[in-house]
């Protein structure tokens, strides 16, 4: 008897597209503009958030820096009970000619690893937060690269 296995899970909203390898379950979120996907084995999770950069008299660089600080603070608060939380410094760059910031980290003796990619197209912010649970850090880093490299602009809503 043949078994059907889902080969990929597609996220396509507001001009962003991400193809997750294999079967991922979309988990409910109380927040608009937030999607949480968990892998079938529950060892990986991707949280995607979408919002606007706050308007104000500040230049784009200042707005991006503040958005990154808020995101990192939210990560710290989310790990408030974790031991040994460590995060890399933010790396600023571009993703398909859009300003981007990456950082990563681990907690609880590297049993919980995470990789963040923030994109800033047209005064918006997209945050992709990939987490692993009980996965070796080297494997988590490789897997994060494979997943985050599949983000593309131009998806249809």
C-alpha cells in the first residue's frame, strides 16, 4: 500500500513566499499578521510576522535599528526562563535588494537554537524566526540556511 507524504508546505501572503520542506502544521495565532508553522516531528518551528515600520520623522536606518531592538527584546522576553541565552550581534545586509538583518542564538545549553531574518521592504517589516528543539546547533544552522534561503518576494495574495 502506498503512503502519501506531503512534500512541501507553502506560505504566500502579502507578496512574500516561503516553501517549507515537508509537512508543517499551521498553528493558531491570536495576532493578525502572525503565522506559526511547526514541523510534523515538533522539533522545528517557523514564526512569520508582518507589520509596518512606525511612521515618524526618523530616517529608514533609525526605524530599522529600532525594529531590530524591539524584535531582539521580544526574543529575550520569550526566553525569560531559559538558561544560558546567547545571541549574536545583528548583521545588516540586503535580501533581494531589500534591507535585511540577521541574528541567531541559543538557550538551555544549545538545546533550543534560533535564527532570525528581518526584511524591510517599503516601510514594512517581515520577521522570520526559525527555532529548533533538541537539534544539534550545527544541524539547526544548516537547516535554517536551507529554509530561510527559500524566502522570495512576488507572491500573490
